[in-house]
């Protein structure tokens, strides 16, 4: 479906659906100007809008801003994979639309090239209006450590946050340290944290252990794959953080720099604290030296097996 189809829907069908609550238009090739001009005023009960993977840029966001006032009940908005939105588009959304969406619970802005400036705009102009936010996906936006610092300034406004995805954002130890020291205490309900494909090393993991772990007793999913974490980081995780996460179900440490010593630390110090663990990923690339797990590491895992009766998925293979 293209713009012609959306225009027809907006001009001729929208008025007949005053009770519409959910609209999914993902994976098309559309803009949203027609929706904003002709449909928005008819959908005052709209709660969920998915416009991901379309052709939306700054002009489309401007149109959404004009429609925002008509959707006071909006709870979920996905604009992921609309790379032309950029910093300017997110800034406009934060400054002019956010105040109309006081019930927003889920926001997906992944892969939109919003950068540090976009996150800063969200933190400054949108965060105070979203006290009910539960899920935030900023993956693939190159926000860097400076973007994490901006996110930290917003953390106190989101006490109900349950899921935070920051994958593929060029975040290093400094960013994780900032988040752990200044944001973690504001998110007591956090359940899922995704740092996939960043530049986090042992210092970042140590900061999570020391400053964040005790604030997240409900954490059930942690993804630290494709980083630069070594045995020391894993050992710290096992010895200090594990006891605070009794509900952990999924731990992803694949494609790091973990050897037998790190896996042994997990088995000896963490296993007994994770009786609900269902997934443990320690995979590595066959072409690189990361995750150098040998027989000694596997033997240590065997000794831990009794503590994981619900384990469903274990990865120790060499894969691309």
C-alpha cells in the first residue's frame, strides 16, 4: 500500500470508525499527512498506532504533531525503521506532541537516526509528560555515551519503566556507568535491558553490579551480547549482581571475550540464584577469539545444571 491507499482510507473510511483503538500500517511505503489531516479527528479513542518501516520523514512527523491533540488516549506508538525522521523529527515530536499523550506506555523509535540530539529533546521536552511509560526502544540510533547521559536526566519521570532497549548505539563503559549510577534507582520495575552490540567492557558490567543490580529485583532478561566483556566482568556479574536477580530468565553473553574462568564463575556463584533461567547464550564466532570456552567451562556448566530445572535454550556453539 502506498500514499494513494492511505489517502483513500483517511478521506472516506475514517469517519465510519469512531471507536477505532488500534491501527497497524507497518511495512508499507506511506507518509502520514493524509491520516493527520483527514482521519485523526475521527479517532479520539485510538490507543495503538504502528507506522514502522514506512517512508516517514520530518514532514510526516510534523503532520503527526498536528494530529496529536486528537489522540489523548494513545498508549503505544511505533515509528521504528523510518530513518528519515532524524533528530529534527524527534525533536518536533517531543516539543509539540508529547504533552497530548499523557497515557503513553510504549514508544519505539529504533533505527531512526535520532542521535544524541534526539534523545536530549525527548529527555527535556517529552519525559515529564509520560509518567506511565513502560517500554522504550531506542536501538540503532547511535546515541553514544552522551545520549545515555541525556536519558539519565529523564529517568526520574519514568518510574514504571519495564523495558529499555539500547542496542547498536555505540555505548561504552562511560555510558553504562552513568546509567547505573544515576538512573537505575528510578526504575525499580525494570524487567528487560538490552545492550546488544555496543562497546561495553568489564568496567561497564562492574558498574551495573555495584550501582544498578540491587534496584532491579524483577529483571528477567539481560542482553549484553556483541560487546567486549571478559572473564573479570562476568565474574563480577556472578558474584555481586546475580543474587539480586532471582527472576532472571534470559542471559545473553554471546560474542564477548569470555573464557573458562568466566563460565566457571557463573556456575559457581550465580547458578543457585537463577532457578528460573530459561536461556543462556555463550556463543562465539568461528573466526574470532571471542568466548574462548573449552572443556573446563562446559564441565562447570554441568555442575550448575541442577540449579536450572527450567532451562530451555543453551548456546555454546561457534556461529556467525
